C-alpha cells in the first residue's frame, strides 16, 4: 500500500483534470483543513516541525441523487475528521459517472493511472466496475450502499469477503416496510411495485415483496422504468390502474425520478413507501431503512482503518445497518388526507423510530 510523506501546508488547494470524463475534482482533507487561521510565526513553525502521512482516495458516485450524494458528503466529512484526529492527509479524487458505463470505466481507469491508494465505489455498478478493474492487483476497494454484495458476486461472504473488496451494505428489510404499509392500511387490495428491472438493488427486494403479498392475498402489479421519462409513464399507469399503495426498494433510478413523480402520486392519494429516507425527502410518503449519513461515515471509517492500519481487505467484514427508522413526509401525509400522529401511532410497533420530514431537493 503506497504511502508518501509531505509537509502539512495550510491553504493548499489541489486540482486535477480527468481525461475523457470532464469533472473530476481533487480535495485535500486533513488536519490542516480544520485548523483555525493563526499567526505567520506559528504557521511557519508548523511547517518546519509537522509531518503527516498522505493517502489518495478515489471516490466515484454512480448518479446524482439525494441518497448517494448524502453518502459521499459524509464520507468526505468523516475523512476530514479522521485527518484532524490522526494528523493524516486524505487527498480525495471525486467524480460522478451519472449512470454512464463508459464514463464509469474511464473514471476508474484514471484512478488507476493516478495510482490512488484506495478506491471507493458508491452503489453496486461502480463497485462491480472497480472489482473488475482491480482484479489481480493490491489496490483495495471499499464499496458503499451495495444492497446484495454476495448475490452480485462482489464478495464470497459478508463476514469474509475473500478478495480486495469490502464495504457497507444498505440491505433492506423488505418485510418490515411492508408490515408498516399494512399497519397504515390493513384493507389494502392492490399494490404497485415501482422499480428499475436493471437495478441489482431491487432484484431480491421485489421478489420478497411478491412473496409477501401473495401470502396476504393482495394483488401486485409491476411498473418499471429505466429513465425518469419511463418512470413518469409508469406512474401514469399506476394512477389509471387505481393502485392503493406503491412500494419501491433502494432503487437509484426511482430515487432520481422521485421529484418528478411525487406530486402526481399525492394528487391521486397514493402513498409511496420506499427503502430510504431520501425518497421521503424528495416527496415519497414514507422512507424506511438505512440512515445513509451513518452509512457514509462508517464507510469512511473503513477506508481509514484499511489505510492507516494496513488491514487485509479480504478479511474485513461487510458492514450492515439496522433497518429500523421510518421517515414520514408530513407534507405528503396531509396532501393524501392522512394525519401524521395517527400514522405514527399505527406504524410505531414496526420500527424503532418514526421521524418526520418536509419535501426538499437535498439534505441540508
């Protein structure tokens, strides 16, 4: 694992150009970044006497949406905190492939050309590309928000990944959120499943949902889309078909489209239940599952642990999270004619906490 020594210099700004992809940025997160301005004399003394270890971390995000952006922000912030605590500099090369496989491949190739010490892949497609590109090398990869690491063959097992990849999983407790749906409306007869058939994160959750509703004798109808335009058309069909509720797992395509569909669902009085609080932020009725801020911070902790302590990635267990928090959008709750306190009382036995949120584009 490559380490380089450098003098900690206040105010240093690094930049790089990403060949073929456009918008890569490099940020330095270290003790220096969070140190208050001081006198010239004390600064010079620091330069002369302080020395820190430096690492370069390449982070690639899959798509620009509230969930994944929240993860990236918290990875960066936590690395900054660790840099301050440990007197370590983390140079972060960040880019977003915007769900374009060709751009993703170029970003990962550029990380390799830059000889980054570690790669972070946010979401399953990015992790898979990094796995393929680093096979047979000693470059560690830490993934974030991969719903099914074993099913997608990223790791051999959750406890012992077995190769150069490990990370954090946002595996959804599907039964828990569906129980919440029925607690809120015990008389449900028809449910729409809204997802992107090409998203690995949705595969198992949708299968679990179908099995759940079959046992309950509740009709389910699939509505799919691979783009915002297709998702909007799918919602039109749901409204026309008079579904009574909608379920979406941790699906990035639907997450990206949420701001474009929530008003139509609210007007039709159809509650949308989804697998993350970011869906509720963007207008879904209820989000249930992983706290993506916590997932981002935990991912950064894994990055730092692997780099600073030279951990064997193959033996670092994949981290999972408690799926216990329900987040209700109180704006949508009112729009579809429900009382928040009544909803909270009904669903409280099925989750560890019920939070409320208002519609916004991104987390503050």
